[in-house]
C-alpha cells in the first residue's frame, strides 16, 4: 500500500488522461492495470496506484446524476424553472460536472451548492428552508466579534461527543475492525483536554501533540455497534489587531516549504502572487493582500473528495472556487511563497446551532507570533456585507472550534493499513476491516455538542 501523496505530482500518461476526460473510467483502469504489469519507474508506478483509487472514488459515487436526472431535480426544487438553465449553469461553471462514458454527469451535491452559493436560486426554492438557524448562527459570530473586541479574549469549556458506525448494509459482524475518531490536540488555543468516556473501551489514545490526533479502537465488530468518544477541553482565543507598522524587519524562516502535491509553488501561482502583491514587502500587508484575493475572488463551493484533486492550491487559483479547506490550502501556499510562515489547522466548528467539519489556517508574523485566518468565514461575512467580521477573520478566530489536526497528509498513531476515506486530514473518523478501508458513503458519523460553558 502507498501512503505518500507527493506522487500525485507525477503526471499521468497521456492515454489515461484522454480516457479520464471522456469518462471512460473502465478503460482507464484497464490501461493502468496493463501498465502496472510492466516495468516502470517507481514514481510512475506509485502515481498509477494512487490513480486506481481515485478512479474508484470519482465515478458514479461522486457524480451520480445524468443530465435528465439533474434537470428533473431542478424542476422539483425551483419555481419557474426552465430547461435551458442547467445548461447555462454548466457553461458558466456554477455546477460541478464531468463526463462518464461520454455523457454529462453532475456532482452529488450540485443542488445544495446552488442553494448555498446562488442567492437567486435560494430565493426561488419551492419549499423554503428554515433560515432561522442560519440567522442565529450569523448573529452568534457577530456577537463573538463584539465580545472579543470589548474583552480582549474569550475562554470556554467545551464538552463534545462524536461517534461512528458502519451502515447496516456494509456491516460484517464477527470480523476484526480498526476504528479511529478525532480528538482535540495540543495547540495554541486548547488546554485541559480530558477524555471522559469511550465506547467500547479504547485500544489506544494518541498523545496530545500528535499531528492528527485520534482515539483508536481494535475489536471484533458486533451488530449495530457504535464507536464513540466523549471529551472536554478549554478553548481560549485572544483578540489581536495586526498593525503593519509594528511588523518586525526580521521574520522567521520555518513553515515555508512545499508539501507535495497540494502546497506546491507552481509557475502559475508565482505569476498570480506577483500580481496580488504588486511589489508589497511588509509581511502583514502581504498576508492581507492574499487574504483579500481569496475572500473576494475565490467563490465558496462544495467540493468532491479532496483525494481526487491533483493539486488543491492550483485548483482553487485556476477555477476560483473551493470550500473552507481548499481556500485554506491556497492561503497557506501563497503565504509560504511570499516568505510568510503558514500552516494548517482543522477539526470541528462547534456551536448550539451547528456542529460539523471545518478547516482554517494559521500564519506567523513577528512580533505577533502565530495568528489565524479563516478564509471561508471571512469570505462569507464579506458576501453578507459584514465587513467588521470579514476583517476580524484576518488574524483572529472565534471560540467555536475543536482543533484535531495541525498538518495535512499525516499518518495516524497507530497508522492505518488501507487508504483513508480522507487522506488529507481527519474530522469525521475512519473505519477499516482486515481487507479494506471504508469510504464515508458506507459510514454514519455524528458530532454532538453536550455543553459550552463560558469561563471568566
């Protein structure tokens, strides 16, 4: 098995690219099998082995709806819908699609993406979604900004429970399984981590400084078995207002390197960065220019599985779209190229109105040290006209977080044997039998906030 995703930077043979572009995944897989039966350079062999898994993931599972099915879904969802609209959305890049066997297929969340990112389609919903929770969540974030500025910091104790279970149709009782769930890790804002309960009893709990921290279970699977962990931690975030005039002339030289395939200093990104910076040399101003470009030019969009994208930072910069993690990786890449140390952080966004996966970034400027950037929250605030919150997320973070990962593409402790459902990081958990790892389509994951207590 392979673990090193850097081999995704190796180009694919031309004939495989042709077959993939047409959507002939079966033909591409046959050609890969033939090539792997021959003598190949090690790097090319590794790339083809990775491509086998990408093909298995990206086909019908990620793009299940043909044009007729997608068109029918649009008619059932939006008022006054006309048949030409889906074609126009495709041609203007507002829906994600690819060819499967020469026919157009749409990404599994294309409809949700339209509702979330296109206000005109949200307004035309036949059945209006309950927007009260979304409004309350935005109010909560705005109030957090006000409190942080008034108090200078906030400190909370968060109590969470997360669980994972294999769906009934994929359940194989009596077989040995290995299961991982994310845990809060040691980092700038987190302290006093307590593991309160695990069900069943944990086999191993990774140390708090593990790059992608987990609780690990290894056991014989029972019918309807749920694996869960309950934990608490203190989250403290201090408010910072970055002043370019106070930036030190001497900046550090760590966290500046490439991490293939996704943090990669490509010729296009070099040209883009030159355009963004326009000769700016102040590190805080440089970071802000990068932040402004991403939050104003890179539109939020749901993504297919990250594993199927060859270079996430360049994907975001070329297609000008991406979700929270895609935007964060582009920010980290451009900052490093601009000699601004930057790194990853991800886990959960946690509040009474919503708990779910989220990614953000950190960057370093002396004398302030490590500070935060949340590109998708910042961009969302700007789209909603909340410029105060947009400015806040350059340098700051809210308190509604559970950081589980400080690096991308890192092994668990203990390592997984098979391909992970998400090889980039870990927010939902992982599950494998003795002969295969399971994708998220086979799993049910829950994240539940038990309590959040404000501390003095």
